[in-house]
C-alpha cells in the first residue's frame, strides 16, 4: 500500500503531502469524513470510497475542560463539545493523558492546559490522584498501564 496522501501530526495539524492544510473549512470537512477500523487504523470515507489517513498520535485533542453539573465537558480541536466520560480516561506509562470521544470511537489526547484544567478538580489520597463524580472515584494517575479503568 502506498503512503497516505493526507496525514495528521502529533499536534493535530493536517497535511496534504508536505503542505499543511490551513483552511479551517477544509479541515472541518475532513473531520466529518473520519472513520476508524477495528484495528485502529484511520480512514477518510466518502460514500463507497475510502482513503487511508496517516496519524502520528491521534486526530482529536482535548483543548479545554470545564466543570458542568456533576461532570465535565471537553472542547475538542474540531470545535465540538461533549461530555467527558471519565471511565475512558487513561494515561500512558510516560504520563500522557487520553480519553475516548465521539461515542467511544476515537482516542483524544489532552493538551497540557486541558489536563491542568481537569487536574484542578482532583484530590490526592496519599497514593493517587482522583476525581470523584456522583459518588464514583476516577483515578487520574494511571502511569502503570495504558488502558482505561475505574476505582470505586
């Protein structure tokens, strides 16, 4: 298979070949064509046609976190907002925070500022940092693994 024509770098910038796609309306359209297969590969799909998408880390970035009622709302780099599902939160062994977005279909990496915004609501029990929402405790320090988990 040949190298994909379109790629997304670690910072969420889109490229066609070696040229950055800077027109926001084009990037918005590309977000609308996104799909991900069971193997975790990214595709741009339009009708019966599909084009592979090279993704350095993940397409979606969590750019902002706001407390709303009992939970949190995140703003993503595609301009949308959605409820943060803390059950899908995890951190890599290197300490990079992620969650699942878009109905659990895509991973999203937290920007540093967004993780700090979430961390402002965290508590520390002497062993780990956590956020309590509606009586449930969600662990934020998950550096020993790379999968979502919950501590009740």
